[in-house]
C-alpha cells in the first residue's frame, strides 16, 4: 500500500495495475495517461501533506471530486484524523493513478509516447466533440499542475498557490467528471516507421503514432468504438 491513513504517499515507485481489461483488437494495447501520473501524484502529495492550510483542504476537496471519490468530505475528515481505512487507502491510490477521464487506450508500441512526467500526451484527432472539449480542459489542468508543482517543489506552499490549483480543478470539474476513458479507436492512430534503434525482438512489431490534426467522429455505440 502506497497511501497511508492520512492520505499521503509513502512509496510511489510502483502504481496499482489499471482496473480495466484491454479491448479486443489486433494491436498490442496499453493505457496512456494524458497528464503524466507523476504530475498528479506530486500535486496530491503536496496538498495532503499540508491539510492544515484551509486552501489546501479546498483544493483536496476539488481533487477528490475529480477522482469521483464518494463522500469527499468524509474522506477529508478521515485523512485529517489519520483514520482513512485500508479499503479507502487502496481505492484512493487506484483513483489517483487511473482517473478515467485522463486515460486513453492505445497501441503499446508508439514512436511518439512521451514517457516523461513533464509532457502532455494530448490527443486531437478521431475524437467525439465532447472528448475534444475534455482534452482542452485536461490541457488547462496540466498547465496549472506544472505551475503548482514548480512553485511547491521546495516544500513550501502558499494559500494562493493552493487556491489557484483549486480554481482550475473547479472549472474543469463538470467536463472531466462526466468523461470516461477512451477505448482504442483506429481513427485516432496511424502506422509509423519503427524507431532507428529497435531491438531484434521488436523488429516485426507494427509501430504507431497519434493521428495528427483535428478531426471528429460521430458518437457511436461502445461496440463500434
């Protein structure tokens, strides 16, 4: 367990496995975070370690709503008292690692996978209109997280910094909470040339990248996605 009874991380070297089964497809699939997991974890840990600040509590409440945690007030109270149950710790750890609105299922072998906690894995093509709007909100949140994490990297936090991240979360809440993970959709991807340096075990693998540009699809049934 990496979350303690106060809601703080004790170890982030590993994250819990994704809570979904991969789609059936003729492509090796993986789960991609739009906002890097590390950025979201850094923000959460800073807020959780400073719960005595009123604005941090406000930001934590906003964060919990974004994570779709039931009874966020009760969760905050338990965190403050150091009485968060084991099941709640486990649930919280999983939801911080895998917010459904932040996840896109796509090819495992990508030439454009950021694989870096500093970069946004933004998607623009092959989305529904609502998914495209969600990407805009996620980008706003990504920018705010970067500013907040940089400002608090030395361990110091101000009420204004906490209020700032809370405001962005509140603005994004309605759009993000209504969003679900994006399952693999061929319209979002195109085949790509393999990286110049590829191990012999991957020589027969098909590589992919995000489809460039902006294009929309009509919402279809889940089975057609």
